[in-house]
């Protein structure tokens, strides 16, 4: 009986594995260097309730939306609330209770109610938030 000296991995397989590892490492490094990996953004957490106000004698046939801020961990970083009608390119500021616009930092707190300045009757309302870090996120979409 003759015993042969066998290696666990042949030299050819070893070279192929080393080349494969080198190519994978080069691809990962290139992805980070050239920015292909990108950044991941997280969704903001802001709770809204939107209800339509009944028409009154001053605004016959027009129905405005009342937007109540209910909570969420990202309210302190919410700078602006804007809305769009029917997905249009125009974004409008919401109106504060005391008039004017609510775009100053710190105006958005739990329980705060703001209003659309345009009628939403028969329209699709879309509300977006603009945050401290410059990010924008759609917070609400609904047809009335």
C-alpha cells in the first residue's frame, strides 16, 4: 500500500479564489470611491389629520381643509408644510389660525391646526413637509 501526498486545495483553485477575492474587493472600493453606494435616507415621522371644513356664507361652494398636527418624532425638525392641488407643480403655504403663513421653525406643535388657502372640493390634496436637514417628504395624499 502506497500513501500519496495530497493537498487539501490544489494550487489552481487557490489562485482562482485569490483573483476572485481581489476583483470583489476592487469593485466594492470603486463603488464607494465613485459614489455608487449612495446614501440611505430615513422616512420622517409626522402624524396629520385632515378634515374638510363645511362651506360658509362667505365662501359658497368652497371647501377648505383643516390640517391638525397629531404627533410624531420629527415635529421639532419640521420647518414648513406646503400643499398642492391635483399634483400640480405649484406648492402653497398653509395658513395659520392668526393669518399669514406657518413657515417659521417651532410653529408646528402637537394640536396645531392650519388650513389650506384654496378649496379642495373635488380635488386631490397632497401635503408635504420640509425639514431642518433640507429633506422633503409627502405626508398626506387624498381626494375629496
